[in-house]
């Protein structure tokens, strides 16, 4: 981890590799109906007491911004509410305290701070609102959808104070159902609701967006200027909403960070769900859904470890695979930013092997490649021979990084056919890792020795906001990178274009030029002058760096 350096006469600017999609047709955004006590024009609230459609909430003032935490946007989803689309939150009388986060949604323990123990709460569908002191009337709104593999995480993981203070935007972070409670897909559930099983967590996100449309003007935000963005599973969620008919009009642009654009098929989702039903002991029940709803959350989470369920196509809300939708142009066409880190898969090689004290072996490498690439495995093994790498884990990471980059590049090209697309890669490879990864590395020799070899999945998050309660120890050059990234993201949220004065030009992505922005901390001219073109720059090197000719030449 690089230490903070002394002040330098020069600061480093921005090159990064993250994939953001810039979709350039701004949709007509439906104006949410407002109650009689709703303001007719957005203006920053004069105090932290705000009237919402469900009742009054009292937040807290912090240095530079106000925050309202734990506001329910939907009803308790436990018991009879399990595996049902989110229901309206109850109204309350008096003033609701909004100075503490709600419970996180039920999930198994993980390695991040705050997730050391299993969480069983299901009354968790709440959101958090952050408004900067300098917010202007009708401020742009960014709704952040957390990652966590659709099995973990919470809105409170993200502290956007730096982002709101620098950009003047209103930021909303959201809890949604994760794990099997958010993804179960059974025919019996299909019969209960046309919106569709398999995606209750995604439906939660749409309910939160409807809350934003009905309430955000009261906090100073513009409901006609809402950006949805997310990382990892949050990024996948964003792409799912692009393809969802029920999400039309809920957002004006989208940001996809380190995530794909795919839902598994109904058949695959139902097969996983049936395996889960058996694992939890409800397969022989006369009423399977009733059996599941009667189970304690702890039992469901224990069974999930044996038989997990991922989101799948289903119902009227998610009728098609979003990957197909963006290829055909049949999606909610809004400007999009899309990107990734330059070693996305390094974290997962570490997590699945070295973290467990069992580094990948030569035999394990061949097995993993054959499992991942099927009929193309022999070509991949020849292209990424063990002799070219220090360890089998490094070879597998290289192959995975490049194949993932090929998929992302195809997504960039597909979107750019229909809408303006802004693509990036975050490549600040010398960045500090989050404390959870650092502490895990101290637990075993194999974990300490693991060579991440680039900017890994989640390394970019700390440049936009504090994550998991951590303000990262960036040096001066990396702090300048952070400033530029926040500027780019803030402009995109405000105007659907990251470009503006005193930052390098970020071109729209096109299938012909294939230019994306490379974001890396590097030496620049002194403050007050323009950064040199050789530093922060659009680049076409992405294809060569990730061996895309090889991957795109493989048979599907």
C-alpha cells in the first residue's frame, strides 16, 4: 500500500480504466404525481425537517451537507411479505428520526467491516439522502445501487459526502433484498405476481426510484434529472433496468461500473431455485411457498450457502435478457457511462483460491480454464501457457481479465450503436486496497504473496466516495485523480456529458474508433495550467492490452 507522500510541486491527473456506457438519447422522464403539500419547485430544504409522502423526517446537519438516513420506501418484506413485489411503506404521524441507518437486509457474513456476522433482518427497505450545502434549486440526483454479488451489501456502505460537496448533486443510496430473498424464481411465485419472480431486489430498486420521483424535490433534487449508477452487482442492476419496461421514465442516464449486462434464463433460475427449496427442506411440503415463508431467515441463509440463486429473466418487469435488449436497441435509451478496472478478475482469483489457503495449481488451472471456456479451452490454454506466468493463479487472472474485457468491449460497441456512450478503464495499479483485503492478506502466507497485478475490482470506489467507512490513504497525485473522477461523474450526472473545462477531453465511444478514457494518477503540470495530453487521455490501447483480437476471434 503506497504511503501518503509529502506535497509535491506537481500533482498527478487522471487516467483510468473503468467501463462506463454513455447512452446519448435522453428519454422523456415521467413527472411523478405530487401531493398537495409537495413543493412546486425544487429548493434545498431550509432545515433538516422535511415532509415526505409518508410523513415528516428529521435528518442531521454535517459539515458541508445534510443527511437523512433510514427512510423507508417500502413496507417490511418479512413473513407474508417474502417473495412479493415491494409494498408501499406505511404512513406515520409526528416526526420520524432519520439520523440512523436502517437494518441491513438479511445476508450471510462476509469479509468486509460490519459484515462479520450473519444478518437476519428483513425489515430493511430504506434509503439515505445526502444534500450538499451548496446545492442549487433542481439539483441533479444520483441514485447509487450497491454491489455485493446480489448476495450482500447495503446502502450505508457508501458515504458520498466528498461527492456531494464537490459536485453539488443530491445522492441517494438504497437497501434492497439480496440473496435468495431477492432472487428466488419459482412457478408458484410467477402465479402470484405478473411482475415476476427472480428479481425482488431489482423491483425494490425500482420502488426506491419511484420514491425519489415523489419526494426528492422536497430535498432540493430534480426528479426529471435522475442518474442511476452502481458497481459490480449494482452495475448489473443498472443494465437490468435499462431493459425493464417498468423502469421506463424512472431515470435519465445510467452509470455501469465493473458490471455485466446479463440475466440468466428462466429455466436456469428455476433450476437453482428448486435446488434451494430442497436444501432448505421444503421440497416435500404440500405448499412450498408457505413452507418457505414460515422458515426463519437464518435457515434460509444457511441453505443459500449450499444452493445459491442468481437473478433471472422473469415476469413483466424483466421479460428479456438485458444483453439481448442492448444488442437490438430495445431498451430504455438514456446516456450511459460504462467501465472497469484493469485487473477485474484478480480479486476473484484471490478470493476463490489464495484467500482460502489453497493457491491454484497447474492441474487446477487447466480444470478452471476448461470449466470457464468449454470448447475453446485448448485455444485459451495455448494462448495463456503456464510457462509465461510466475504462478497458475496469474495465468488464470490474465485470461479472465482479457475475456471479461472482451465482453465489456462488445457491450460498449452495442450500446454505441443506439446512444452516446462514454467508456473508461481505471488503471491506477499502485492504489491502496481497502482494509478488508489488507487484513485478509495477513492471515496466511499464500494470501500475503498474492500478486494482484493491477487495479482490482472495487479499487476505484474510494476515488469517488468513502466506502465501508474508510477514507483511503491516497497520496497527492491520487487525490488529484479522485478530484478529476468526481468531476467527470458529477458532470455526467448533471448534463449527460463528463466533459468540461480543466479536464482532458473524454470522447464518445464508437465501434469504429473504440476510444475510451484511461484513468491513472500521473505527474502533470503545476496547478493552474492545463494537464499535458500525454497524461489523462483517451486511448485505443484497450484492445491490445487485453488481447481482444484473440478473444473476439473465438467461436461462441
